[in-house]
C-alpha cells in the first residue's frame, strides 16, 4: 500500500483540496486498494475546523465531496507512517522537516516538484483565488499519481 500525506499550513485549504482531488483520481482509476491517503497541517491554528468554504466550493464544482473533514496537525510519527509527505510550499516543507526531525529517507516533497516546478502552490487564504490554487493542485496531483504509479511497478 502506498501511503501519502498532503500537508499545508492549517489543513483547511490546500492540503484537503489535494487530498480529496487525489482520492477522486484514485477512485476513478479503481486504484483505491493501492493507497492510504490523509492530510494535515503544520500549525495548530485551525485544529478541528472544516474545509474552508472556498476549497469546499471548488471540490463541489468538480463533483467531489469533503464532508466530515476536521483539520489536524502533522505529527512526528507521520514521517515513519507515510511513504510520501507532500507539502504545498517552501514554508510547509521547512515546518514538515522540523516536525519530522529531518528528512533522512527523502520522503518530503513539494507538490509542484512533480511538474518540474519549484513554485509554491498558491495559497488562497491570502490570495482569495481558489481557481489558481485548484489549477496548481490538479496539475501537481495528476503528475504525482503518475510518478508514484511508475515507481511502484
């Protein structure tokens, strides 16, 4: 089983968007049994909160439900529990490495690395533009799925 954790700052905008979108990709390709997926934030600011309304709306437009999500924080133990820890921006990566105590097994990636970009996923918390974030997330997740499947063969 391939275990992937999507991580952003608060676990209400970008990481749930990536988690639910990636989950839908896996379901559409009948690969659900191959994956264990989750999402988390690096901060405790939004603990217990649902998906942000902007993210919820983008997912709804794509026919993807996100009911029952409650923000949680990444734990040190997540590093050993997951094969891939996918951050949304450089700040997330720094915080993920701090929480994990480093990245000795090279499991921590920035999502847009999979489209050969060092850009950060646009943060709609600050920009208010969930369309740009959606574009970043979908491109990154599509490429991540292909990358992971290729490596698992």
